[in-house]
C-alpha cells in the first residue's frame, strides 16, 4: 500500500470529482508476486482492473481471487507473433526473452534464479487486437523486457491513457532487451513524458575481490526500476474526465500529490469544481506547511 494512502481522503476525492465511470487500470504481467500499488484503490472499489498473465498457475490464482470489477485474461501481450515463454526458477524473472548470461556473469548474481526450467510456446497478442478490452486510463506493465513491444503494438488502446508505470532496465538481463532509453523513446513518440522514478534498484558488481567488502555499501550499478510516465500536459488540452482520472491515480496510486492538485486547479479554473471542496481536500494532503 502507498505510504500515505488514506481511504477516507481518496473516497472524498472520488466523490468530489464524480467521474463518469471507475478509473480503468490495465496490468500486463499481473502475476501476484508483489502487491500492486493500486491494490488499496482496488480494495475500496475505486477502480476497474483488467489483468494479463500468461503463466497458467499465476493466471489461475488471479482468477480464483478476483473481486467484482476485475477481469484476468491468459494472453501474452506482445507483437502478435509466436514466441517462447522462458519460465525461470524464480517466477519473477520469467520472460519471452532468454536470459543474457554475459550480464549475469558481469553482475555475479542471479544465475540460479534466472535458470530456465521450462519453455512454453505462446502466441502473443497485440494490445490493439484485444477486442474485449476497453481503452485504459492507466497501464501498469512488468513483463521482463517485452514492454516496448507492447507499447508499439498498443498505440490505439493507449490513446486515452493518462499514465503508464513500466519496469525499466538499465542493464540487459535478457538477450536483446530494450532498456530504459528505448522504452522512453517509444512512449515519448506517443505523447508521454517521464515524471519520476517510483523505485530504483542498484547492485554491486560481482568478482572474487568483492568478497572482502561490504557489498551493501558498494551498489554502484543501476539494475532496474519502476518509472512513471504521464501524457504530456504542457500545451495540451486535456478533457475533464482525463483530469479526474489522473487526479485519482496521482493521489491513490502514485502519491504524486502536486500532480493531483494541478489537475484539481485546472478543473477549478473550468468551473468543474468548487473552491470549498478543493480546500477540504487540500486539508487532508500529507506534508502540510507548518503554521507560523
């Protein structure tokens, strides 16, 4: 759960904005290894979730625990071509791309975790070809190297999306893996700008001489992280509904409260929101300025 999530504040925000429908979240790579940041919003019934997970056991677990408003499909999302799912000993490393042993040797880690224990032939589906999927407001994606292919083959579905959170790599854990700059270039071409990194992970490089050192103090190599991209706001004419969904996501999922408030200020200027309601929300935002 986000550190400052407040169910009452978020419920009041949604009640104040009155969006025409629930905020729609698409989660590609929905394998429930970690609780997603949108979980608290989902538990309070504040969003609709569409998840994709091709690993049979993980998909079955998602379906078994689905709440109202959640739909989980077993598709591997990608280019629409045939592929191979490389199932790793540690399920979180499973990918359509094979591990890159050169990188693992360089890092001196993850050889066992990324050992391929099974390969499964899969037919990938283009995001744009999923007819039953309505356009999302927010895309969360973590599929171990295949993210750029999803973006490039989902341009129509993503046209009304206000935000994307994607796992980005800084070293190629997989063969021919598109890295952060590759993803950022594709998203920029679709009108998304980097807002900030929600998480970043660094590790120490391996090698026999590192055995004498405290590796926790020598984590010099960025590995990966979760990056928040937002549809370009500067010079753009956003619709009211898009602003409402972004405000809800910025508060309840990203904890980027200045972004939520910017959306509310625009709605206030348009007469879609009253000053009293906005002031009531502001009073419950974390990190208030100290009274003088």
